[in-house]
């Protein structure tokens, strides 16, 4: 175990060092890359995580206990789908001369996933009540 | 409660969070699948990087190799989004651990937290930039390809280092039971109640979220999922049954590609052969079923008709085993001219296509002719080809 850990640690440090070298080879990009690296952490730790904790706290106060499992399902599935969908929902990559790119009704697609998730969480809530857990 | 954590601080402490669901048992199990996704994305990312470096050897078979590999790259990255979110949720209290006072412990503590910060930053960066890129959205100033490649190494390096540090904890958590009785010694201050949710249910929910994310997007590359993937970046439609990445208008070639003055030039060692569109059509043609697979993760298979590159090279008596520089009518762009390695130039499946799906090639697919080769990223399947230079 000790040797495996040292080997993994060594590889990890070497790969990280290689990444650092690759990044410094493009000095003009470096500042923007660092800003995006830090921005992701800030967006998660200071915005998304407190938001999710707030929603959980609110949900645990407002919803009956048997609805919790379903609510967590809805939050996890629909929350992550919403993040995944941001690029297609905002559609900034769409081009007027290319009808084959971003060629779906994404708002409808996103809302249908929302509706299906809600239905699934209701089913879970009722199944949990029947099961008496 | 640990003696150091006072209940009325402005910042929460590690013990402010409930621990039943946020356990190593949960974090390690989600972490395993998150690691699998990152490993898949890393390996397929390396394959894609190799495919785009003409100096690196790259095979022409299997024909569908790049299609599968790049499809997996985007699918594993998409599946990683819910996995990463749940993993970060499970370890979020660690963010509020009070640093130790003793200088040696403090140093180790800071080093570990620094490596975790790099890991989280790199992971979020890769998923966010990758997803935006798949939708052709570039809200940044840096080069996507070079940066996504470098930060890929950073993410994997920090991940492997993290595994090395946590290995005893990880193996203990994975070998131990998933369900553990609540530790009654810890009384949360601002408890976030999880209701009746069990660890098992949380894991099932996580796998469901990853599955939904994949099903909702993978139709861009998996034909069977086209009707299911309501968030896919491509529905798969387009002229000849294949979507378009860059239109002739966007490339600025509409006039030059349709001009009667268009010529295809093939050059080798001072010899030059020039063909009109009609003359190109008179050469012996072959029809091959080949996929076009974009670096952005979408792909589609088409029936391409055209002249073998090898047939064209015979016109200038170029020997077997030579690489070819393929030049487009495009005036700008980093893929205006590409190098076709010798093994691709020699391959009988590598065509200069003039037709797709039984129809003449559409202007947006590269009329009058475009390169199509097996096992190759879409950006290197040059459209509106005007010149083939044999490299010696």
C-alpha cells in the first residue's frame, strides 16, 4: 500500500507539473485560465453549494418526511440537468446560417425532463408511504 | 461536538453539517465512478489530441474508432457533472475544517487543501469548458484545445495525488458497510435534515442523475438515442443526412467554391495537375460508408462517393507512403490547411468526396470536394479542397 501510494503521488505531482509547464507555454492565455479556474470554485462554493443547502433546509422544513427522498431525487436530477443544459438553453453558440446546430426546442426538452422528474419523485414519495418507511 | 468549534461563529464549522449521508462510505462510492468518468475522459482526450498531431502516428482502423472515442469523451464528461456535484456535496463540510495551530501540521494541512483546491478547480473547469464547447459556445479568450488539454493533465494529476493521500480511507470506506448507524456523539448545530433518505437511496439518486444526463445528451452521437436526447446539440439532420459544423458562408468560400474558375491542383516534385469540377467527376469513383465525428462530440455516418486520394496522387506519379498537405479554399482558420499522414493518404477508404447520400455534395458539406478518411476527427476532414501538395 505504501509503495502504491508513493507511486500514485509521484505520478500525480508529475502530471500536475507537466500541466503547469503546458499552461506557462501560453503566457497570453494564463491570466484568463487562472480566472476561469478560480471562477469555477467560487461559483460552486459561494453560490451553488449555499443555494443547494438553503433549498435542502427549506425542503426539510416544508415537506413531510415521506416526500424527502423524492424531493432529493428531483433536486439532484433536475438540478444537474439544468447545469448541463445551460449551454444549449442560452444558445450563444447558435449560428443563423447553420440550422443543423442547436436545432431542438431546448426549453421544451428541459421542461419535459423537469415534468418527468417531478412525476418520478411523486411516485417515490407514494411508494415510500406505502412501504411505511 | 469538538472542543474547538463554538456554535455562534459567523462561519459554520465542519460539525455544523449532518454526517449521516455525508460519510466516506458515500463519498468513496461516488468518487469511484467519478474517477472512472475522469479516467475515460482523460484517455479519450489523449486519443483526440494524438489524432490532431500530424507528427504522432495514428491508425486508420477501426473506421469508427474516433467516433466512439470522442463520443465517450463527451458522454463521460456529461455523466461526471452530477457525480461531481454529489461528491462535492458529500465533502462540503471539509471546507470549514479549522486549520491546526502547530506549524508542521499546518503545513501538511495547507498542502492538502491546496491540492484539493486545484482538483476541484480543474474538474469544474474541464466540465464547464467541455460542455460549452460541445454547444460551440466560447465565452473565454484562451485557446480551447490547448487549455482543455493542459487542464486535463492538471485534473488527472490532482486526482491521482488525491487518491494517493486518501487511499487508506477510500479502501476502508469501500470495504466497509454502506449503511452505518448514526454517530450519536455528534449533535449538529444548524442541521440540514435529510429526512428519511438512506445512503442507498442517495446513491441510487446519484446514478439516476448521471443516467438522465447521458440519455438527455448522447443522441448527438448515438443514433438510437436521437429521439430521447432532448438536450442534444444536434438532432442529426442536415443535407445528405449529416449535420454541418461550419457553413460555406461562415468560411467565406461561397463565391470561390461555386466559381467556374475553381480548380483542384495536385502537386508533387515540380509536377502539377489541374482539374476542373467536371474533370474530377470523370475519374473513377468509389462509395464508402464512413462516419464523420466532430471534436465537439457529435457524429453521424454517411455514404460518401468520391475519388480515392491515392488515385489523385497517381496523376502526379507520387510514390506510396507519402504525406499530403490538403488545402481548403478558406482564407482563415487554423484548419485551413492540414497534413494527411501517409497511412491515411494510402488508405483505399480515404476519398476526396464529391457526393453524399447519393446526392452531389452540398455547398455546406464542402462542394466541390472534401476530404473524408476513416478514424479521423471532423476538423481534419477538410472541406472545399483546392490543393493537394505531396510532402517530401
